[in-house]
């Protein structure tokens, strides 16, 4: 019997993917410690920041450590979403190195998944468009390629043609109904068939993380978590 009550991923796979995120963050933390304390810092930023915020250099180091770890955390969470979606029946996680991240041959869909709408720089979005165009032309023009922004650019859901700008020609890529950009909540619904799949995953995560860390004494405020989710998604 499922402990976490998610129909689109097994408890075992969910725990495994949460463990992967925590492991990556732990590794990143260790690397940041080595990097910062081997003088791999920007002393000018340290001067501006520490004086502006009225903090000691030691306090600045701690803040900088958190900032750099946060970058690794966001990358790990992006991988987490890719892996979770790849566990859904009919979907394959294509791992690192492929043109796309996810594929469903039966539904004729491929997808490139990013954790946040601004993770990808503007001049790289055209590369994603071009890669998806090449891929769907290879697989068959009845395939659709999605550029997925788990954390969307707007609260209003979107699933629309992806028309990024080319920073060289200053023109947008041509509109193609088979090359699309979609927000994370809508894509989870598309993949799983459950309108609130992303919300269900989000709601159960604190329990899974606490179970993995065996941290039973700490409970996060569920209302605070709800507020964060509702700031991002409609």
C-alpha cells in the first residue's frame, strides 16, 4: 500500500529521487566549502556586500556559501522533476546528454525540462528551439516538442507555440504548433492526466524529505508552504 498516495510514481521511486537531490546538495556543500576557503572568492563583492549589509566578512562567507549552494539546489531540483516525470507510465527519462530530457513514443511527445523560466539565458532558448525542431523532424512531424518551465514566468497557465528571439538576427523563430512552451503545472497535468499532480507532489514532499532525513522532530508550517505555491501557480 502506498504511503505517499501518488498514483503517478511509486513510493520507492519517489524516495530514491528525493535521496538523489539531498545527495547532490551535500556534495555541492562540500565543494563550496573547499572553494571558498581556498580563496576562490571575489574580494570586491565581499567589500561591497559586507559593508552594505553591515555584516562581518565571516558572516558574508556564510551568506555566499548559502547562495552558491542554492545554485546547485536549483539544478538538482530540475533533475528531480525530470526524473519524477520519467517514472510516469509511458514516459522515459533520457538522462543527460540527449537533445531532449523526456520522451513518450505512444503520445509522440518529447520535452526539454528546465526548473525555472529564467534558468536558460535568452540566447540559448533559440538553441533549444532548433534542437527540438531537428528532433521532431527526425522522429516524425506528428511529434510535439515541449520546452517546460517548471517554475513559470507568470501565474496564468500557458501552453503555446515557443518563439524565442535570435540575438544575432533579432528575429523570432517561426511559430510552429509542434514546438511549444508550457508551465510546470500544466505539463505535470499533461503527463499524468491529473490536473493537480504538481500540487499533490509538492504537498507530500515535506513528509518524504523528513522520512529520508529521519527528521521527525521538525515540522514545517503547511500554510507557509501553501502560500509559496500559490505565489507561483494560479
